């Protein structure tokens, strides 16, 4: 069947919808309204149940990781504790928070914020999986289906094996190297004994040699 869009009356189509819950002058059936309202109520209940389940699972997971269970309840702080528990830098929590503010920058801000958040979720997920003796593929479930996989760690037989094998955080390590290099460039060393000197010192505090 072919439609001739040239003869389509867009104004007549829009006018057929009323602004007071009517269609073509007829009120929307009460049954439809009840269904929509009921759907959103059930959906909200399911979301709350899932959030509570994840929270309880994280409390149990924190206890397995020798961390206070109550820490899982406090926003932001729970991520700081989890980062320390699985062996990645807790500075990522602040980085992600500040990255969210980049979304206000036109065009590229939201993309940068998204990249930062996704990278953090990956390193946190992989490192959490490894900290409880799970494979890296288990991290996919922690990221995409936390309502199932966090309870596996919290309520299941998974045991905390330590934070000595986190995901290799190449981004943070590179940033540390750059900061360390810049810090060392501002330092002054004795040309004779190699001891570190203050930038305004004329004589080495170790061997007494005069600075060039």
C-alpha cells in the first residue's frame, strides 16, 4: 500500500488531538489512565526493590572485604571505600564527580564526561571481580546487571582475596608520571654528591659544595 504524503494534512492531524486528555473530542477511557498509572507505580516499586537488593548485597560484600558495612549506605563515600578495597585510586570518585560538571560545556563536555564515567565503571568492575576471585568477564555483569551480580558476591560463596591484582589503570599511572616529572623539574640537586637542595640554596647541605 502506498501513501501520498503530498496530500497529507498535518494541521488537521494535529487538531485531532485535544489538549485536555481527549482524542478527536472523546475523553481517554479511564481504564487506559488506570493502566498507565498502575504501570508506573509497579515500575517504581521494582526499581526501589532492586536498589535495596543491591545495597544489601554491597553491605555484605564490604564486610567480606573487611570494610564497615555501613559505608555502603553513604553516597560517594561507598565508592571511595570500594576503590580502596579493590586496589584502585579513590581519587577516581572525585574525578568522575568533576567530570560530570563538564557536561555543561557545549558540544564536547557531555562526551568527555561519558568517557570518564565509562572508564571508571570498567576499572571498578574488573578490579572488584578480581578482588573476589572472579574472572574479568564477571565484571561485565557487575556493570550491566548489578542487581544480579552484586548479590552473587554479597550473598554467594565468593570470598575476598585481596586488592593486589586490580585492573591496570593506565590513565591514572600516566597522570602520576607526568606530575612526578613536573615535580622533579623544579627540584635542585648537588652536582657533586647528588643530594637534593632547596632551589634558593647556594651550598649543598650534604657536602658543602657551592651550587653552580
